[in-house]
C-alpha cells in the first residue's frame, strides 16, 4: 500500500507521524506510560501495604519475599516505590497545571494588551526570575511547612514565568494578523479573541513547555523531599525515599533504600525530556523527518 502523501494528512496525523519517527521520543513515551500505569495500579501491584510495618524484618536486603528489601521500619521498599510514584508524578503534573493557569493567563494578557499592562506583568516576571528557585523554594517550604499541596503551590508560584514569556511572545506576533482583525470586526470581546483565537494558536509551544515542566516538577519535589521540606512520612515519594541516603550507613551498605527511587526519578525525567524534544520537533512545521 502506498504511503499517504504528507500534504493530505491532518495536522494531528502529521504531528503523530513526525513523533513516531523519533526513536528517542517514542522510547520516552513508552517508558513514561509504563511508569504511569504501574504507579496508578499500585494498590493492585504492590505486594504489601504502603505503611505495613514488620519490625522482625528491618533493613533486610532484597529477597524472594521482599524483591527490593525493607527499610528501617520493615516496610516493603517495592510497595513504597510504587505508591511513591503516584505522589512524585502527581506533584509534577499538578504543579505544571498550576503554572500553566498563571503563566498562560498573564502572558496572554501582556501580549494582547501591551503598553503599561505588558510592562507591569513583565516587570513582575523579571523580578521573580531573578531569584534562585531553590533558595526561595526552601524558604517558602520552611514557612508553609512540608506537605504535598505546599510543594505544588511553591513550584507553581515560582515557575510560571517561563511559560508567560513564551505565550506573550507568541501572542505579540499573532495579534496584528488578519484573523484577529476579522474577529474584532465581528464584535468579539478582547477576552473572546484571546481565548478562542490567540491561545489555541500558541498550543504547540505550551504543550512542549508543559511536557518538560513535569520533569522539572518531579525533580523539585524530589529535592525538597530529600531535604525534609517536601512530602513527609509516612506518605511515600521518590524524593522522600532518597532522603535515606543522607546516612552514611545507608549509602555504603543499604543500596536498595535509595538506588531504586533515584533510578525511577532519573529514568522518568529522561523519558519526559526525550518526549519533550520529540514534541518540539513534531510541532515545528519546518522540521523535516
């Protein structure tokens, strides 16, 4: 059967064909979907409960009964790894959604209205971008207290600036085009023009940013939890599990307490980055594959 001509493909089909031709992007997609599936099915797949304590089997190495060993309270590491994925990946997705709400809204307003509105929003954006993320994040976490929702709030408040600048730049290049003038002539309000016409035409860069931002959110949660300022016990997260590596005894003798969680973070972040790079190329109309 002859291949379908590229010109006859719908935009979505063409994007998928470009993405499918990128081996690293497809590898990242498969790994990411696999991790999401096994973490969502943690209640079914986990051999033990997340917080099930067995003081008779404390700090046991991997065995047939506990495939990844047990921790200092006798809890099964594999079970906590599966449940921890729900928290770590959930924080990344939720924090990205929060960033998009703030960044897309402010970026679109700045790009469309321009003038003093644009200057004010961009001034606030530049001020926030001047501060180092982890210094402010640690300070906010210390003030607000460690919890899942506080981690999401902190990441969202501090990381929306990049997508705001992306959306603003895109809308600045679109607002003088003919379809915007036609929408004005039809009597559409400014907000309708922004939401119905301008933002949909910025979805390519937004999707790429959102994909990569999930990886940043997972890393931020892991870093804050590692420092004891993120997800707190007994709730499991990959970063919280890696916090066990702060003890020299664990680093030297109990690798099963931190290497599996670190490997999950590393593999997930790399998979998301591969997928994000592939989406960036697939959504670029000038990219040839």
